[in-house]
């Protein structure tokens, strides 16, 4: 048995503020370990085992808490982005201003490098892009939007999120090689009209992934297609 004794001043300090000792997690671990060594290897400390399990459970709960808070913050940030984008979408008074807003302000509010509005046209039967590849508006042949927005799993949902090793030159023009993820928003432009597609391209490979939720982008697509119907009418 150890005959070591505490220094008088240290002992007095501990007796004066015992709560400070109990709140020091690192110090308590050392004391518990010393207690286990003093009991010897033939004694099972059930209380110590229970404490270890409770500590492990607490650590897991703290990890879950941090994850929930981070997710809630991301959702709140995403909601604010979509709200600002919708308000900007409703401001233009003519179609040219609408397209200019897509190219500049809206891309900044949605934190993406490129926004492309893809419209199918019966005059372009080849399915290739229109001559102005670097413009926000892309004219393509019938059937292009469905084939482009189709995910690897064959999903026909309104919003498709995916990671890329480079975007399509038809959509992104000279910026295609820098695109690492994109969101494809299918647009129903009304009865008697060919469908459209709004594509958001990002240089961040983690901005749009299949694991992300699409509720906010689905809402934005609904607002956008209604705005487009107004211009097309």
C-alpha cells in the first residue's frame, strides 16, 4: 500500500473546493484509475464499469446532438437561400431582365457557379444546344431534358442531384470542366408546351449529392415553372 501523502496546502485547497475536483473530468478519470489499481486485479468494480458505459453513452448522445444542430443550421440556411431566390425571381418586369437575374443575382443567392435554363424547341430536331452556348438560355431538341435529368437509377423525380467529374458543354459551355455537382430541376411549362429544365451547377462536389433532401429545391422548381408560364403566355 502506498504511503504517499498529499501536501498540506493541496489538501486544504481540495477540502475548500471539492466541487471543482468533481467537475474536472480529466482529474476524475485519473482518480478512478488509481482507485481501481488500489483494489487489485481480483476485484471487479461494477460501479466503474457502469460509469464507463454511461460515459460512452453520453459521448454518443453528444455526437448526435452536434449532428442534429448542424443539420438544423444547414436546413435553416438553405431555407433562407431559397426564400431570397424566390423573391428575386419575382422582381423582373420583362423576360430579358428575368434571364439576366438568373445569370447573376440568382446564381449568387443560390451559391452556384452556373444557372442554365434549358428549353426544348421543335425547330432543333438534332437535340444539340443553340448557338449561344455561354448564355443562360439553352435551346435543345425534344426529349433532351428527360434524358439529361434522368439519374443513374432511372428516377423520374422532379429534382435530380448528382456529382460529376465535369459538366456537359451543352449546358455549361466553357465552364463545363469546373463543374463537380449539379441539381436538375424539371419544369412543366403548361399544356401544349414542351418541358424545360433548370440546371444549377457548382464547383463544390458536395453541394448537390443524391443523399441530400430535395424539398426546398422542389418548392423552388414549382415557383420557377409558374414564373416561366407567365412569361411564355
